């Protein structure tokens, strides 16, 4: 297949004047190179497209692809991860990973937790704070955990995210509301083990690849899987592959993750983050339906590697999961053209 690649290169945005924090979720050149190489080894014809504006230019020029491997995070707005999928939908081009509805929903951690909670998936009590006055009569006991409602890669998460008093909570919320110009999620702090569960496939066919326990080393920022700890994970974090066969908490965590993945209708591959409460019960934290794909630095490939998969095998399974939508997109185009809708 001719497979396009959509992505946001961090170096391009830094060169354009954006900050390290603004570009924290964007990709390294070697991520794109590794993905391109894996696709070529699988017998496909990869074609680099780039970010959303470059995708617009290519589509306007009449370019088409059988499939697009989409890892573009987007730059602006809470629905930014939905922009590339929505544009590809408009042109009837199949792509990997979740659709615009899922991408827009899952980047908003408060709305995501609302959906999974109403569907019976266990998650910690929470509130979405839009302004400091929302903290009045907050029905959550201390300590609480605070983070931006729509950021990834640990952005906005520091040891100050654990708040043990109203004064600490107000101070942290004020800083995050000002810095990120978006609501803040406040939830009951979970002091137990933390897992990230890798999932491959869609719907009923989705299955767990494996589970990593996140263990912070002595030099790491304590108590939180923070931006600093993620950026310097090679020296600050141990990722330990754990098995449900001999660990009841891991078994429960994987079931919670799989239930959330299916409830949210995520596709192809991604991760679900889980943390245990004081009683040892695993609770849903958040889902990443657009997980990083750097072979050595991103959690999903790390997890797959520890589970015995090569990077190429991981990419092959992602493409395999998305491939049925290639035929569906072609049939949809044929039906539209058959009704005489060849152009607008």
C-alpha cells in the first residue's frame, strides 16, 4: 500500500519559535525515520506528509494514499488531536488510530472520566475546575492530584501536583490555569502502584499486549510520573513488565484498561494508564489513543519490546488493524461517485 505519514516534528516548531513546553508532545526525526523504515520493510510505500497544514497542501494538490499512519498531535485547541483524522475523513482516506470523536473526547481528561465512570469503569472521584471559584466546597478529601485537563507527556505535572491543603490546591490551580489556559482536573490522589497497559486492536478484537509498572528511581521527582521524569525516563524511571498470571492487581488493571478502551471505542493501538488506590484497587487514570512510537523512548514500543515484539511487528499489527478500513473507504467513495457526487 501507499501509506502517508502525518506527524509534528518538534524541531520544526522549535525553529519557528515555539517553546520546549509547547512542543513536548511532538516527534523526533528518528521516530519518523523508524516508522518509515518499518513500513518499507513490511513491503509498503511510505510517503512523508508532515503536519496538518502540509496535509492540507497535499490534499489540495490532489494527492491520495491507501492509508495514512497518523501520529500528528496538533498544536492548538483541546480538540487538536482530532484535526488530522477529521480532514482525512472529509477526503475519504483511511488512517490508523481513533476517529475525530474519540480523539477530541479522550484528550479532555474530565470528559473521558465522566464517560468511563458512567459506563461502570472504576475511576477516582474528580472535578473539572474552570476557575478558582470552582474550588469552593470541593467535595474531595485531601490529598488531591492536579493536572491540566488536556495535555500529555506529563505536561504541567510536578511534585506540586500532589496537594495536601486548600492553600496548596489554590496555588497549583492558579499556576496551571494561567500557564495552560485550559481547565484543570482535580482528582483524589491515588497512592498505590501505577501501570500503563498496552492494547492492540479495536472493539471486541482488542487485546492487551502487556503491562508495565512505572517505578520511580531514587533521583526522580517523587510520587508523580511527571514531565521531567518522562523526559529523562532512561535515568529516572524503571519500566517493569508485570504479568497477570501471578499478580491479582495486574490482572484487575488489565481488565479495567480493556473495558475503558472498548467503552471509548478506541482503535488499532494505544495505552491506558491505571493507578491503585489506598486499598489496592486499580482505577482508570487516562487513555492515550495516539501513543508515541519512538522505538526506544515511547512507552508503547518499550512495552511491546519487553513483551517480545519487534518494532516492525508492532507497526505491522497496527497497520493490520486499520487495513479493513481501507476497503471501507474505497467502497464509500465508489457509492458517492455512483450518485454523481464527483466534485463540489
